[in-house]
């Protein structure tokens, strides 16, 4: 049985199953990426709910694994060379799990890098810009009298949605007929626009039929339906 006691994070979130991947997360878009991937691959894992406050991501135990104080993070007791691996950043975790299982990342080198390209598109564009849209439309930013920040992020969200709309023309998924980690990264963020952010109307989400079509296919997957609620909130 693997011994994870040297990892301080397990002091706050004890591993009942130390032979399984330990997931430290919250069902936000970034967290959902990894819980969906774990469900899709069938890997055994143990989820731990980490809140976005001093008791969660700002706690010394969580910071010992991720000094950037962001979810998700994982601790794989059976990492490379049979040694435990602690890992943060959702994109890095997706690549790691894809390579560990040989799933959801094409083996052809050109297709592999193209998939990673679209994963980086999400990491560098979709996530940060959609997140700012949510802040300025739904949260504290909505009370700022100067509406130029909101206008900026609405327009940038529309631009990114248009990039996706064109990419998905005559495609089942980002990479064509093959469902990959690029889809798992992008569509939790598309999903939140018309969900928690309540911003579908402000960005004209109905104007992107290909995006909505693929979002519907994404949400219909059994692993997605499970992953969007993991870890379970108290």
C-alpha cells in the first residue's frame, strides 16, 4: 500500500484509499475538467472538496502541493517510475492522465500537438476571458459604474466563441470525430456561460449553433454528467 504521509496535504484531507489518485478540487469549470477526465478514463480516484477560502486553497496544507492556491490538484500514488506524483494546473493534469492511460490524446504526433494547441487555447484564452466575463457580469464587477471592462470581456468572449464556431463547422468535436482532452477543457467553460454566469443573452450564445451542438453532446456523456458534481459539495 502506498505511503502518502510525507505529503502534508494528506494531513488535512486524509486518504482513505491511498492506492488511488487523490483529487483536490471543486466543481468549477477548471475542476470539472479533471473530474470528467478521471470518470472518462475509469481510473480509481478519491475526491476531496477544497473550498476557495482560507480553509481550502489558502491553507498551508493545500499550498504545500500547489503554491499557486488554485484547484484542481492531484496526488497520484503510482506516478512515473512507480513513485508518487503531486501535480497542479488542470491542463498539465489532463495531459498527464491522457499519457498515463493512453486515452483522449491522439498517438499521431501531429494530431497530438494539434490537440495540445487547442488545450492551450482554452488555458490562455477561453478560461481567463470567460472568467472575467463572469466577474464583471455576475459578481462584484457588475457594480462598477464604468462598463468598459464588461464590454471588453463580452466582446472577447464573442470573439473566442466565433473561433470555436468556425472550428466546429462539420466537426463532431474539436479534433473532428475524436473526443479529446481539448473538449474536456473547453466545454465546461462554455457550459458556465449560460449556466452559473447567466450570460447567454449578453454574449448572444444562440448565435453559435455549432458550439451549442457540441456542448449538448458533451453534456450528454455519462462521465460528464457524473464529473460536473465531483467533488460533492457539503
